C-alpha cells in the first residue's frame, strides 16, 4: 500500500521499469492505477540518472552531472512540476538561446547609447562577453551615421559690398555665465565693407 495525502492507503498493482526517452529509464517504478497522476521521486530520479535538479518559480531543469547537459525539464503547474517531452524541451532551449541573444543585443545598444555612441569595436573591447554571437558589423547606429556626415562648406562669395553699411554680418552667442549686470548673451556685428566689428 501507498499512503496518500488524505491518509488513505492505495494498493500497488505492480512494479517495473519505464522508458521516458531513449536514454532515460526509470527503474523499479510502482504501478498504482488509483492515483490520478504519475508521481516521480526527485531523490530517486537524481540518484538513478546521476543528475542534479535546479528549481525555478515556473520550471525545473535536470542536468547530467558528468556532461552538464540538460536531460529533462519540467514545467510548474498547480504546484507540481510536469515533465516535458523531448520536442517541448528543444523548443524551450532554442527559445532561451534566442532570449539570451536578444538580451546581449539590447545590452550592446544600451552601452553604446549610455557611453555617448562610441564605436562598436570599443564596446566589444569593453564588454567582450556580449559579442559571443554578435559581430561588430551587424550594428549600425542611425544617429552615428547622421552625426558623422559632413555638410559641404558654404560657397566662397566673391560679392563684396562697396560702401559701409551695405551688408552687415551678425552673430548671436550664448548663453554664457551671467555677467554682473545679468547679461547671458552677446551679439557681434561686422561691416562687410570695412570689416569693423
């Protein structure tokens, strides 16, 4: 008999081995038809498969101690961890790898912006662990492209004024540190003919 949570004894109808996947065999399993779900002892599983188990809030991972390879995953549902099939696990691992790459990509962009848009080669030298799957050439920053464009200089004008005050050039400059009289800006005026300021 097996005693369940309500204290009732449930009969065992048999025992044997169960093949979960091609390389995973659960030994000496008990067959109890009256149980609504199949239950696995974590202690027995880790001992039989020579693996470790890490529990997270929404899933747990079984890893082979010899190889470090993930052999089983289980998803939390209503307080129990349900084993996933091989296909579900492969999909989850691929999803986690994609999430990891997306995270690295976002961290590269974050550092690029926070450090004032340095080159991605510099970012790679500062944070090489972020570039395990990314190449420097795959990053193009629009702001960097635009800021490095150089505008053509104004064409040289051969037109000169012939008398004073025909053409005045002026420039507004500021704000600067406030003067004792409260001024923060100044304006320069240059006469084109005499070049007097």
